[in-house]
C-alpha cells in the first residue's frame, strides 16, 4: 500500500507542475522553466522539476573541455532546434546536441534540419 501512496504523490506533483505549463501557455502562448514558471511554482509550492519517465532522445553537451554539463531533452525544443542561440547552463560556452539513438550531432539550426532529414526514426 505504501508504494501506491508514493505513486499517487508523485503523480499529483507532476500534474501540478504540468498545470503551470498549461496556464503559462494559455496566458502567454509559450511555456518553459524560466523566471515566470519558477515564480508561479514557488508561489504555489510546486516543484520545478519532475521525475523522468522515459529515456531522453536528445542530449545537450557542453563543448568546453573543462565543463561536464549535459542536459537531457525529450523533444525538439528551441534549445535543440537553435543551439547556436543558446549556451551551456553552467559555464556559458557553446554546446552541441546529440541525437542519442543515431549519434548525430549538431550546433546550429541548419545542423538540426540536416539531422532531421538524415534520421529516419526521429
């Protein structure tokens, strides 16, 4: 019975987190984990992170030799589609995107478009 209670608590936590995204998208036409999301989550005592239920399809990987920052991604977000416009979350260097299943890598929007054309099972 304790296991079921934990699952219900985790599920409720995820739903509350996702409801903030739904509100943000409805009100502003976009949703993410930026300052607006964090402020609302803090005000409502909602976690800004959720457990992962699937393996990441994509990985952001810092290109700086002295930085080991990575970030998992499950979909083609702006960070994946336009990596040249963004930077490492730790040191501010450029990062590259890796499509985990194929090993394809890119650092630009054009690189993303090429990878999408080459990868049959996106």
